[in-house]
C-alpha cells in the first residue's frame, strides 16, 4: 500500500509527524456537520471501474525485462500512480532513486477483489478477465522457487524490476497469504490447477518459515526478510490476519494438520501480543506499508491490521472477543479518527488517517474504517458494548469519500484523488491506482452490509458466501442468474421489484416468512428490497414481472443486440446515442476474453454492424457453447448471451 507525499521535499520530520497527529486527533472532540453523498454509491463505483478498465496512462508503460516486445498489461501493473496529465512516470525521482515504483503484492490483491466483486455486482465478465490477468502476471513474477521464501509475490517493484525500493533485497511475507486468498477465489471460479498450485506453494512456505520461541515470537513471521536466505531486515509486524484466514481456508480444503497448526500458532500470537493488555506489544498495530524504511516505520502504528483484527475477531469469536474488538476500535479512533470543527479537512470529515508516519486521510483508510465499524455494529447488535455512534460515523465517512473523484482537467474521468486533502488544496499531482481499487472494493462491501445504500431501481447481487462460476443479469423478467462451484450457497440480492419466483436448478424454492432461513428457500424484505436466498443446488434464477422493472437500458448511451446468423457468423448491432468510443468483446462463461471484435476510440452516433465468426483472437475456432458479448462506451456496459455452434 502506498502512503507518501508525492514531493519528498515536504516530508516532515519524525517529531513533527507525531505532533501533527496529536493536533488532528485532538481536534476531533467536537461535533460534526455531516456531508451528504456526492452521488449514489452504485454510480460512483461504476464510474471508477470505467476508469480502471480504460487503462489510462501514457509515456512510460514499462515492459517485462525478459520480453523485449512488451508484456501487454494495464499500466497499474507497473505504476502505482497516474498523473493528472496521464503520464505514468513518478512525479519525482529518488524513491529511493527510482523513476517508477509499484507495489504488486498488495495492489494485485485489492484489485482482484475489486474486479471480482464488480463482476458479482454488475455481471460484467471483464471483471473476471482482469482479475485473472493480474493473478497470472503475479504468478509469473514471484520470488525464485528455490529460495527460503520462494514462490511469494514481491511487495515492491522498481523500474519494472521486482524488488528494490525500501525493501532492498528483502520482501514482505505478510503479503503472500493475502495473494493466496485471491488465488483460492480464482480457483473456485475457474477450476484452473495453476491457481491451486500457486496457493499451495505459498501455504507450504508459510508453514516452513513460521517463527518459534516464547510467546512474543511463537507463531509469527517477520515483516521484511531476504527471500534467498531469510535474513530479517525488519522484524515486527502485526499483520498476521491474512495468514490466519488463508491457512484456515487451506485446512478446510485439505485437512492438512500442518496448516491447522500454523494457523493456530499465528492466531494465538495475535491474542497473546497486540490483543493482550499484559503484553509489551499491546495495541501495537504496526508495519504494513511498503514505502518506508525500517527506521521510518518502527514505532509508527497504522490502521490496517487493527481493522483486519476486528474483522477476524467477529468471524472467529474467541472468548472475550467483544471486549477485544471494542478496545481495538477505541484505540484506532483515538489515534486516527478526525472529526469536528477546526480540523485541516474543513467540511470533509469524519475521516481516518493512514498511519502515524504519514498522517493523511485517504479513501482506502477511511472506507476500510467505515466497513469495519459497520461490521462491528452489526456483530454486537443487542450487546451493551455496542456504541450507537459507530454506524453514524461509518455512514458519514462513506459520504465524505463519495466526494473524492479527481476533477482536474483531463483527470476528470472517474478516477479518485489520492487524499481527502486534495478536495481542498492541490496536494498531490498523482492519483494512486490503489485508491480506485479500494473505492470499488469497500463501497461494494459497505452496500452489502447496509443494503439501503444500494440502488433501489436496479438489480444487484450484494453478497455471496461461495465463488460464483456464472453471474449475469439477463433482463426480460429474469432479474439475475448465477451458479456456484458446488451449486450451494447463501446470497443477498437487492431487487427493483418483489420476486415472482426464485428457482434453483429449475425447481422453485419455498418462500420463508422470517429469517434465519432453515433449509433451502428465500425471504423478501420489502423495506430494504432485499431477497435472502439459501440453496443446495443451482443455478439460481430470480424471476420478476417485466412490467414492474424500470427500463434502465433506455437511459444507456449504448445498446447491443444479436441480429442474426449468416453462414455460421453471428451478426450484432451496437447502437450509440452520440459520438464516442466503443469496444465490443467476446468472453467465455469463465470470464476469459477470447476475442475483441471492435475497439474504436471515436465512432459517430447511430447503428454499427459487427460480426463474429466463432474464432478467438488467434484465429482458432472455438468450441460450441454459450458465450457473452460485451459492449462498453463512455461508462456504459451492456452484455448479451449468444450460443455459438448451434
């Protein structure tokens, strides 16, 4: 994760950092005037995702050193930021001494989540295609397999070379299980063995390198270590929650006792140290960021692992988890929460700062706070320890973040600013790609936790507890259709109108009169327009009255229809309401893009005829089956199903 001022000349000294943090947090003691949302959150997510899929960036997309012809990947693979003028080179050199820096391990994880969650929300197959592309690239650029910390994603990339930066020769073991969790998501969707193998390699190395010793050491990993021989260059990190989560998932899939033991040791270390009032490391939530030297990080707490610990406590619920979670949130509030009159953020508050080493509020940190506060508020429903201000603060913080889109010149294309301060002054000349991925990821999670925030006139799958092999919103009386890996699942769906019928594998599910669901069935909450569904077979299909669903396509600048067949070719027609770009591509049901049929930066309004001959981009005839054709233009995305080879 990136957390630095763009211009290094203005970096304060360490004692000034601490003083600034105290002033900001102390100013939060007063009352706040809440900022209304800038726009509906669904609209915001769509606009930011359009920016991410547009591959904005010029003058400097780097190539793989081993591929002189170039490695065809989006600019965020090689650059952490894009400038307002769309240049990709860093605004300054000397970081330390590099022109281009990125953070592949972390950024790929939040990007994969954003793309896959977007696919669930929108049905856009490009989401899965982008997630796969990023994961495949990381798999090809890992630490050497023979290293002690082998087959790990690199935490830093400098000038298109893996490693370097403040990591030097070292790498961060805490980022590997984060990536392992995303590999498991992709494996469950696609069934491709490469994702499972890469996840297993990470898990095996984690088990082999886990530290042992007294309570302060047993079960943890260092923050930075040289992959080849394990030399530790930075010792302490509290960011063990992804390892616990990842090893737990591997245990459930393999029943491997080695994974279970490593999981339990890591979990016990967290409980015995940063969660333990008797420990010298109590509430020491520290060492997540890649862009600072060990000297600049040690002793400077950050918010990230603190929030992830709250999430994990609500999931695992050990004895006394309620008090631990509340204490952590109270600690985070005291250190980083900014609200009240007199703050440097003027009317754009409440927000939360990233860390004590760089006290600035970003959309990533603030939206992570909002998600966590909502989650804890719901987990402690009916408990006296629940604070009634959590939800209000979370919703107010989300509203502030909805104002965060860059509006400077050609950068006004949906992308997010870097910090909240950018709303008030010209603070950064860059927009960090990471802020855009986090905006999509956390706003979708927030709408899943609070469905009232999701659009009332649209259909969206908000939550799903299993991987979605297929996801689409066909229309014409079928609000949504999806299938999971094993056919079973639990989902919540926001719907424009009440369902007429919900089927699983073609059989109607019974409607329940109350929650929780016992056995297969569905429950409709008219107040929130949410259907809660439980099923053991699939695919699931939601049928609604056609006349009761708003015709959203009528407001779209793009329409895409199948017009017929001629000697095996499939004919399509794309209709634009005004001049603009148009891309039309074919995907298989696993989200793999198999052919780009049209990619024109500017077409006149009207109808445009397109044909597909059933071949992929290399001229190979594809197998008979169902494919998805997607059209994209100026923020609009439309998808239609076709059957090839009938």
